């Protein structure tokens, strides 16, 4: 996976395909999602994830500077920590982020004509801040379930069904990208045996409060998806994700997807030690952008599986078949979220 996060997860795309054949094709799915998300960036002419960075502009050589306005163009900003000209700080009272009533993101920085610094003087302009579209997050009441050091690559989480491969997480000031998920023991066991029957969907556990809808469980070699919870009984879909339906004995260990291998300190942040119980925040991207990423990834996967034989038309009019729905989704996402470049 590249350093940039994804706008959808591996799990979301596989669920959308509803195909057991994807269970053993994670690498193929991941490549399609990565390509799809970067395609979305190109279509929208912006990125939707936040990055802590220092961006530099040179006046008068840089045509983004006009009078008291500094146009940020593709360096649109969510928040600004500092602005300086040739390492001399510009007072926060001397500039505003615009459009003030619409951002973030902010597309320009304007100097107050009545302030101390009233125009961008010749030199190196440095803007330190959080760049990107927005910094929206979901607090799903997910926490770290064990202390981790700054160098650790594995993070154990509480029940977190919405966290998937490609998710952008934040703990404290550090951001992480999930690269892989694996099973971890829940410390619980089956309280009744299960037969190899798909209609037998109730899994009795010690404490149902330790699970949430959307949890993926592993009992022996069979995966199950939790669809509902009634007390200490989990209602599941059997043989999930291409696993084989099987019988399970009383006392079998119940595992769940709770362990994440992550890239630490990404997007301009620094890896740090964290304590068990620290809250984990998951980045939330606009719904249309997530949908478009899923759709683009699905098209890539289906084209690859067909040997790129999904075409319509003949001769010079021949083109890959993606469907009118994808074109409509692209247009709606562009109208709502694209950075319009004049």
C-alpha cells in the first residue's frame, strides 16, 4: 500500500462484490482499491485526507500571490499553524483563511490591509498547517486494548467492524494507516456446539456485550459475520468470506478481527507510545467519494477478471464497458466535490 490512505476499505469492496472468490484475492483487491482512490484524486483534482505539512510559495515568481492574497491552489488547507515570510512570522491577527464562511477547505490566505503586514513581500512564504479537504472523523467508541510503543507495528483494538484495510486512524496526534487485519482471541468460547448447517445461525458466547454487529469471527477454520446480538447469543452468517461450513464443539475458542498491522506516523505525524484505553478515531470521507472509490475498484476488478474483455462498440468506437451508473456517479461526485480549476 502506498503512503496515502484509501477512501474505502478492502472489506467494503469485497462485501459489495458479494463473491467468495475474493476471499483469497486480497492482493488483487488491494491493488484495485489503491488505483481507484488515486483515480478519484485525479478526477476531483484534490485529496480528501489530511496531511500535516509545510508548503512554500515564492513571490514574485509564483503567480499564486496577488497583492494581499495568497492562492493555495492544490495546497488547500484545513487549518493553519503559522505563516512566515523569509522566516519572519506573520501575526495571526494579520491574515484570514478564505472563504471564511465556507471552509474548510480554505483556498487562499488574505492579509488584513489594516494590519502590520499588509502585502506579501518578495521572498519565501511558508505556510505550516493541516492540508487537505477536511478532517472529519468518527468516534466509534473504539479503543486500544494494550499499551504500544512508538516502534510497534501491531495495534490491538476493541470491537471495530468499521475499521478495515486502508482505514486512516488517529490516536492522539498520530495518524496510522491499516495495512492488514488479523484474528485475535476474544478470550471467549462457544457455550453450545454448532453443526455444519447454514441454518444454524445462533452462536452462544460468555458475554455478548464484547461483540458488535459487523464483527467477523473465526471458530476453528470457519469465519462468521455477526448480524445481530441478543444478550449472549450472536446471530451470524455462516461460512463467511469464502470459508468452509463446519461443525464446532462446545468450548471452541472464538476469535475476532481485532488485530491491525499499521503504518505508523503517516501524513506528517510522528509515531508515539499509546496507552491501553486510548480512543481511536477513524477518518470519515464524503459519502459520494467513498461510493466512487468502491465503484472504480469494482470495475477494475471485474475488468481484470474478464481479461479486459468487457467492451461495447466496434472499431474506433469500442470502449471498456463500465455502465451508465458509474458515469453518473462520477458526474455527481465531480459536481459536489471537485476542485474547479479555471
